């Protein structure tokens, strides 16, 4: 949501860079606007009208709603504010396509979005095109003073659009997963199917190692460069004890060991609420895993295929990640530990632009201080509640996810917090306290997290108990 605290904005430079020679600031902003909007449209290119309207669970929004809601954002916060005499073509859309923006008025119930057959998909696309045209006109005629006012909101809108691109993909995966025909969202650039133990590129799956960090007082939070949401500020100091973080997220193969060791049947590994959920919902494996003829298969955006043991495990809940960590004699990392480790890593990885639409195995590199997949591929679980963040409009009590950014937005160099909802690929990596002896490893979890750290010994156990409830 747009919060009272102004987001930090990565302003488009007023001057001309080498690559922007010949374009104005308005033109550059418009180019980014259309790039973001067109990518959303491209994600829907292979969908049929019937695909756009299904809401498979309360946390899923129909694709049609995502298209209209992101459009509503620009209409509500830019056109209505900055276009003199602007009149909405369909005023009722303000109610239908608002999500949680209380300051913008009432909104339709989220869990009922799948019951809305009108506007049609065709009309939602027309609405989208119409607002884009209004944005073209506004920015084309805007002077520098007006652009100064619009730019922060516009850039926030770019990132909002990207958030919904991720949600759109996540949601359509859940929609398709309900269909016995196992529809394919996109063939993608999937790797060939291979048997476990050997990654699909033919290399042997290497065990992870731990990268050590000394005790230190570190700077945490947005450093002022580029875009950031308000919950990533202010930058502040934090004292971190020594720890060691796994070099990569937990893999499917490692998680299989947990399953085969009876992980889902051992109450001592689980938090009480997690254990209750395991039994109530009969969890036996990550979401989207199915066992056929003794082998595990996984539903992906590229269809149903055998579980690849070299890939990061995904679609696991916080409880599963935590239980795995217990089993492995490790723990999940805290947000601050993860952030400290990520701060030295380049923003590179398997992003949506690769069109793989699925996490890939970590590169089979050597030892040393290499941390892999800190960006791209998957979200990673931490054991820290979001309420621990300094200031935020979106902080809650859910365990925080550290994001391996799916979208390689050049300016979004900071990992983002996000509520634990139906987010896409979640995994985790292991961590251990430096003071503890030998540890084992980590895992990931059910509904979508990707990176947790493993921890060792009783200290971790009591910390978890304190931290989670
Ligand atoms: Fe939104």
C-alpha cells in the first residue's frame, strides 16, 4: 500500500546519460512504464479467457483482477490526482479493483473476486489500454515540475506492477494445479528431465558448505541508493553474533532425506501449531508434490515432471522449514543475518526475464565465501517476525521472508519483506551459530518460501520458541 511514509525513490536522472541520449526524463519514465505494463501483458499471452477468471483459493486472485488492479493503481494515484477534470470511465472500478488501500475508499472482498464475471476479460484489457493511453498523454505534456511530483508515485507503480506480475504467476500456478489436465503455463526454458542425484545440466550435486561471518556491528536497512519500500528503512546499526550461513538453499534431494526419515511423522521436530497443521491437512511433502509409482513428481509452470533433487525445494511452509532445520540440527537465519550476508552479494541470478519460471540448481562452484542464489530463484524463510522491522506499514507477525528478487529491476537492489501468503517459490538455507560445534543442514518448506538457515543445539531451539510465539 501507499504508506504515510514516503518511499525512497530511484529517480530517473534529469540529465541525459550515454544510453539515454536524445530522450527526455518524461520519455524515459514512459519507456519504463510501458516496459512494466507490456511485461504483464506478455505473461498472459498464452492464457485463455477461462484462465483469467478462476479464484482457486481465498489468497489467489484471478488474473483478470491483477490486470485491472494494477491499472486502477495508476488511475487512482496519478490520473485522478494530476489530470485536471479527469473523470473515470467506470467509477465503480474504484471499489472493485481496490485491494487494501483504505485511504482510497472501500473495496470488494478479496475472497469473492472469483465470483465477478463482469467486467469481462475483454473489458479489463480495454480498461488497461485506456489508462495507458491517458498516462501517455499526461506524461507527454508534463513539464519538469509536474514530473517531479509524478515520478515518485510512478516508480512506486512500476514496482507495484512487478509485485503483481509475481503474484499473477504464483496464482495461475495454483489455479492450474487444481486441474487434472495439468495445464502448462509456459514451456519455458526448462531443462531436460533427469533422474535425481545428477543435476539437469549433468553435473553432480554438490553439498553446501557454510560461510562464516564474525560478530560485528553492521548497518541494516536501505542504504539510500535506488528504490525501497518504507519497511526497508531507516538504516540502522545492529549487533550480530557470529554465524555461518549455508552456501545455497536446501535442495529437493536434501528435503527428500527428511521425508524418508519420517520427518512428517515425528512430533518432536515440529512446533505445536505446525504439528497440528500437518495432521489436519495430512501433509506428507511440499505443496505440488505427488507420489506416483514410488517416485515423487512436482507440478510446475511448465507442467508435471519428476522432482529434480538438485533444485531448491519450494512451496514449503514456515513450519516445514523449521521442522527440517530441527531434523538437520540447524536453524533458520534471522532477517538481519540473511541481510548482512546478502549485502556483499551481486544482484544476479535466475530472474523472471530468463523465462525459466522455475528455480534452478545452484551452480556447482567451489568453496570459499561464495553464497549462491541470494537473489533470484526463490524466497527464503527466516525465523524473524516481520514485527521486528524498524518501521513499516506492512509489518505483521508472520515469519519474514527474505526475497531473492525474481525481477531483476536494476534499482531494486534490496531484498524485500513480504507477508507469508501465497507467494511463489519459497525455500530456505541452513545456518549455524559459530559457537556451536558441528551442524548439519537445512531445508525449505510448503507454501512458498525459499531460504532458511539451519541452526544447531539447544540455544537455537529456545530461541525459536521465543521468537515464534
Ligand atoms: Fe496491489
